């Protein structure tokens, strides 16, 4: 059973919306992880250093 051009376009739009939503989620997760890494780096920088 072949899909009509309109049905194919609807499927394509739905797929693109899904990908866009997933991209938004990944961008949010990336920003959160970047913030956590920066916070940890600040914490590490605040640790007392041993003198040699």
C-alpha cells in the first residue's frame, strides 16, 4: 500500500518535529552538564594545594 504525497509530507513533518524535540532535550541536557562541570571545576580549584 503506497502512501500519497500528502501522507508522506505529514509523516516527514511529524518526524522532523520529533527530531527537533529530541534536539531541544539534548541541548538542555548539554547545558546542564556543562554547568555541572563548571561547578565541579570551581570546586576543584578551591581545594587547598600541596606545597612541594
